[in-house]
């Protein structure tokens, strides 16, 4: 299985997801921006703004190559070699604060010395945590993972809990999901088996997101909920700019800045020392932004 085959599949997934999202939104259309990277490769950035459901969303494909920067080689403890990286990255910020932010990234990386691996995951960032949505989301991902290995979900769920954690806030970015990296042809797995899992994760995006939209799009909200949405978006920005490895990789490899930062929401607010009322939905959400909640196994119980 070649990098060209994997790259073509990722391109097809981008096409499929964009078409499905346009149909679901009913108003917004993706605008494509083709770009090239001076050091090698390029991509297709597709952005939707001011849709009926999606206020701002990006579904990006890229395939870049060249000499691996020394900084990344040292960080990953890799020998000097050229690299090739391709994948699809998605972030959707909804109009309604009752619909969660969703993020997915699936990617393939290889080096000229034969080293290769897959990475990615899906995570959900509700402005208001709805426990039934969280159970559905995690159970769906568990079902996908269990088709490939019984250890995948618990391992990758814990990885997501640890990765999507805003240390300076002592809270998770959302309700997690699954996160995995450096899955290679080892531990008894073939490259084809690893890619099959990545494909299944990619195919899970649309049914998961459509469930979230259908379940929440008609819920009423007002100014207070919109203000809370802008505050929660601020947490999303903090994570992406301070901790996100994909952002750092893009910047360290001289990636296209507009595509790298497409994940940021269109409107964000920060207010000093915001305190939520003890019995409010906002406080309930904050209490659920923690690691270790077994959504799939015990319906949200710790």
C-alpha cells in the first residue's frame, strides 16, 4: 500500500464529507483554496462560513513533503531523513451554542528511511455538556474501535483525555473522544490493518455529527447562551494555540498559516474571573470537563 493510495483516499473522504455537510446545512457552501508549499507539496483548504448550522467550518486536505526540520527530528527522536505527510483535518463551529464543536484529524506520515505511522482521532467540545449526547458519542467510537481491537477504545480514550487537557485551566477541552498517534506496522498489526482503522474513524465523522445536529438544532437559546458559547470558544483557542501538536507541526514545517489556523472560531470572548451560578447548566458543564468519565461504560458515571 503506497502513500499515493492513502493520499487519494484522503482526498475522496474530503470530497464526501464536504458534500454531506453542504446538504445537511442547507445554506452554506464550501469555498476551496488550492495552495502549494514552497518546500514541497500543498493542499486543498475548504471553508464554510455563515451557514444555517455551521457558522465557520473547515475541511482540509494536505500532502506535504521535504526535509524534516531539525527541531521536529529532535522532538520525535528520529534520524535525519525526508518526510511525507498527508491527511484530512476538520473543525466545525456551529451557529447554535446547543450544538457542540467537533474536530477530526486523520493522517499518515512516512520518512525516506522507511519509518511510517498513522495518527488522528475525533473529539467533541460541547458548549453545554448533554450527557445523552456524550454517551452516544463515546459508544459510537467504542463500537468503531472494537471492530479492530478490544484495547483500542480504552487506550485511545485515555490518550484523548490526557491530550485534550488545558493544564492552565485544569479542565478538559471538551468530553474527549479518541486520540492516537504513531500507529505503525508493529505489535502484530499490518499497515493495511492500521489504515483500515483510520478509514473507519474517517467514515464515522458524518453519522456522529449528523446525530449531534439533529438532536440539538431546534433547542432554544438566547443571549446568555451565546455569551457562554463565546467564552467556551476561548478555551478552544487557548488549547489550539498553546498545546495542539498539529498547530506546532504546521508552524515548524512552514505550513500555510491560513490553513493551520482555520480551526479558530469566528467570534470569541474572554472576561475576567467569570463565575457560574452553583445550580446552572454552565456550572454543570464545568463539573463534567474532567478526565476519567466512563461515558461508554457507565452512562457518564465516574
